[in-house]
C-alpha cells in the first residue's frame, strides 16, 4: 500500500464523497454508528471515520441524500480480505480506517420519552445538539414597499426543511441535560457543540443558551462550544462567558461582500444593518478580547466564493484573534444551492495551505480536529495549537491531482453562483 497523506486524503474525501460497499453498509446501526440526518444536514449526513494518525473525517455518502453530487467519487469504503475497514481509490487500497462505534445511548429514551438521538447526535468527538430547529431568518418577509415577499434565510441552509424529517422544534433543557450525561458518562464524547437557528433580537438567545451552559458545566466535566447569532450588545456575550462557555462562534459564512448579500440576506440586513460583516466583526472582536486566545470562532463555508476572498476572510479573522473554522459546502436537497457544485480537492488544498500558513503566522488556532471532521483544517492530536500537518507538492502529485490545471479552473468557475433550481424556493413567491 502506498503512503498516502491522511491530511490530503480527508480533503479529497470531503470534496468528492465516497461510496460504501453493500456488505460494509450492513454493519451500520449495529456495531458501527450510522449517519443520521439532523437539523441543517451538512455535518450529520456523512460517515465518521478516523484515518491514519487519528485524523477525523466525515465524507458524504453517494446516494439518495445527494442526488446530484458525488456520483463519480473514486473512493470506496469496504473491508479487506481480513475484515479490516479500508478506503480504496479507483480500486486500490490506500488507507486503513477506523469507523466509529455506535454510541451506547442511541436507542435509549429520555425520561420524557424522546429518543436520545433525536436530542443529540455524536459527530466526531463531540455531542451535537440543536436547541431549536427554527430560525428567525427562515421564511418570507414583506419588503420595505410592501410589494413583494423576500427571503432572509441563508441560501445553503436547510434548517426549515428539518421538520419534514420529524424533528423536534424546541428541545427541553431537561432532555438535553440527560443526553449530555449519557454521552459524557458513557465515554462517547469529550466536547459538546450547541447551536440552533437564529433567535430574536436583542439577545439572540444568549440568555437561553447561558442557562443551559451553566447547568451543563455544573454537572459535567465537558468542554462546551456554541454557534449563535451575534447579539445587539456586548453585554450578552459577557453573560455567556460568565455561564462557562468555552468557545463562542458567530458565523459569517461568506466573506465576499456581494456574495454575502446574495447568500445571507438576513444576516446582512438585520444583523449588520446593511454594512457587510460590520456587526459580526464588532461582536467577534469583543468576544475574542473578552474570552481570551482562541475563545471566539467564525465559520466560513468554503466553496461558495473565490479563493481570493476565502483566503482574505481567513486573514481577517486571524487579525481579529478569531479562530477561522473553514466549513466545506455540502449541498442540501430542497435549498437554493442544492445543485451548486462542491469544491474540488485542489481548491480545498489551496485553502488548507493558506489556513495553515495564516494561523501559524498569527498564532491563532485552526479549530478542534474532532469538531472539524467536515472542515478544511485538521490536526493529528487534540488540543489548542495552531499547527496543522503539511501537505506537500509530492503528496499532491502522488494523489494524481493536477494542481495547476484544477487551480486555474477553480478561479474562473467560483465566480458564478448558479440560479435556484426548480425544486428550490424562489424569492417573490410564497410557499
Ligand atoms: S442563520 Fe442562516 S445558516 Fe443559520 S440557521 Fe438561520 S438560515 Fe440557517
């Protein structure tokens, strides 16, 4: 078996997805953790694996969840002749992998009778819980002239579609605390990641989250990270840190100003008051200073804008002392961007190298590797440290990636966002 850089392999898997051998599939939901589809979808639909050197990854699985993507993936997850889990690329075994065992609390119920995996799912090394599956920006609003209806939701997001999958709107704190206890005490996780759709101003949910975080920290020795919409005023950030939050994220999603306006209209008009990222950066800067090093982060969705603005976004966040968490676009059926192309391996490698260089230069962390199993950055160990493993030109050549050609294609190709497909909601009409 050739030596294959796992940091590069994970980017290829995240860009191209993988197929899963039918025999391997039979183990899912038994000894091995099955991929579930919760909330917005992108990070729960993949298959959690650990590559060589313990690197986490969760590639999308080619199939009905992704009708337009990943069909040509060269990767296959299967067992070798001795029953070990392996990844094959174009039929050749390139790496042994470790699939994740099914969490012990899956299938159990909370005291109120809800299935525990409906409350929280294990993803990588953390328990992911969406408090509330509604978003303040999801839906249709009259414009200022009261003539047409406009959407404010982010165009890649599928949170409003989650109800069709029978998800709970608002999870109770009692249910959440029970599931955190089951996951932490069962040894399934070391981190808890909380999120939800955006709450109403002025606090945007900071007080509600603080109540829960305080109780989690009081009962369990666990690290708590959360993604939330920036509040109107800094005092709400104090409330969250005082409750014990370990890391707070305000996600800008897209750095290019024009694309931000198109893709995230609610965030631009209501949070930033029409000045791209202005309020986000004000709150991120405060959170970074108030919390200390690596206590604030922001997610940019890699693959929705050109490389230049992606890298400029990383640098801007580093300058603010904010951890740049580079998510990777994964299309969700039913959304405006359901047919938007996914980023190529070469594009992700270019972003990875820039992320590595800039986080080292500014001394900013590149994100937790377990939490970032669907993100660009990775590390070969847990902990806060800005060092990502290198991906060399030799690694890229060995993988058969023509960096020059793909990189040039990428630069032209990324400047355009295709129009909404027939299946997606359109502005100006009501559902
Ligand atoms: S703010 Fe945007 S990304 Fe977040 S839940 Fe609402 S629509 Fe989705």
